[in-house]
């Protein structure tokens, strides 16, 4: 045993001596020499402290206040937010953080506590924008969430469990991309990460190794025995929604105005009907009504694109803008016809 220990020590010293041969003249560290040759420049430069220092001041605490029985404003819930415009004081957070608030209190990294007001919020994307009037704010640079890769380092900054743990920094990797998550009947396209995200982190930022904002932390799976499954709304998904919330206070979504069910392959064989979206109701005054769609029609394709579920049909409509003209392939009473509809804005 002793001989083995001595051999281990000797081999360790030999290894260190060999590593010394890689050190360039002037005493530059081995890390720098290796990083230069690495196919991933800077891989040995641990970026988390730098990200925490640069992005931390842009993370705020948000306290949702409401009246109690004593008629005093009491805290209903709390969460996090990210300053995206230092000059105008715009902050992005989750809708569920500010929903139902009669007043908002925003806590800054420098200790200031300010009143915030809701600029706009959108329940379907679980995003909201609030505004504060203050000087000397720090905003974060926006990244490109479409360029993310599974396994890439990410850093989450937020306020888990409230003000006592403000600007907590955790790190992990991108576990998966293009996940779909349903929370309280809201369907979200999200980034999955194993960076620790806890209640209170909602609305905080998810950053790449360059310190760019690539996601808004939104939820985690908190089931017994489940660990390391957090989710963030991709910044590329959030950008157009945030822009609309700032510009008009709400998100304008395209609307056709039909209700129904999808006829599956099994149902198609049983009822001897083609597969497609079976219309049970056409809303009065809707684009569908103007186009001549009727109860009992079966929509088989939209702009020539077939679909295999009611959700895919909805996604095809959602991919358009308000005012777009769409072509619908419709099965009606044994015949296939084509109708055109102009999408209008989803009623608020």
C-alpha cells in the first residue's frame, strides 16, 4: 500500500513537470495556452462571475401588492424582472408575477424601491412589461435564442423565495430546445435547463456565456422526485410580444372564428369522412363567417398545408399576421371547395 502511494506521488510530480513544458515563456498560465488551441475559445475562462457582475444589476425584484381586509396594501406574491431598456425603464417579467396587482413595488440592485406600472401583459405567452421612472439603470444585451445548442452553458439570475435571496446566481446547461409546456391552460414554447429555478425566479433572466439574455425564466417541474427541470421563454419568442406590449399594451393575434374538433384517422374510417377540422360553430361577424364557412364543413388544408391535429391547425393560423389572406381547402357535402378568408384581430 505504501509503495503504491509513493508511486502515485511520483507520477503526480512527473505529470506536473510535463505540464510545465507547455507553459510559454513569460509565465503565461497553462489555461491560456490551452484555450488558444481549443476549438472553443475561452472554454477555460469560467464566465459565471463575469455574467453575475454585468447582468446582476439589471435583475429586479417585483412585489405584487393588493388590499387586505385592513385596507392596507399587502404582498400577494413576488417574482423577478429584467431591465431591457435603461433609458425608458422598461422591465420584462412573467404575466403571472403581476397578474391581479393593484400596485407594484420594484426593488433595484442599489437598494432603491420604486413604484412600477404595468405597460402591457399577455396571459397566452405569460409575458408582461412594466415601467419604472428612474436614472442610472442597467439593462441587459439581447442574445439569439435560436442559436442555442443542447449542452451549452447558461446562467440564471433571479430572486428565489423572495427578497431575502435577491439576485441569486445559478448555472447549468441547455437540457433541451423547443419544449412545449402547459401551465394553468397556457401553452408555452420553452427552453429546458437544469440551472436551479425556484419560486420567485419567475421573470428573471437566463443568460448565455457572453452574458446576453436568451430567456425569461418561467417555471419548473416541482413533482416529488423530479430535479433539475426548469424552463425559460426563449428571447426570440419574447421579443415581438414585448414590442407589441410596449407599443400598444396588448398582443394582436390573428383570428378566424371557428370552433370544432379534429377528425382523426380512426374517426374518419368510422364516419366515412375525410380527415380535417370539423366545424361545429362559426362565430357571427368573424372572418370565417365572411368567407362563407358553415357548420359541418371540414377544413382539410390551409394555404395548401395539411395538418394532423386541431393544435397544428391553430398553429398554422397563428403563424400569420392580422390582415393576411388565407386559402382554405374545405370538404362540404361530398365536394371539395376552396374559400378565402382575411384574418382579423382576435377579440380582446
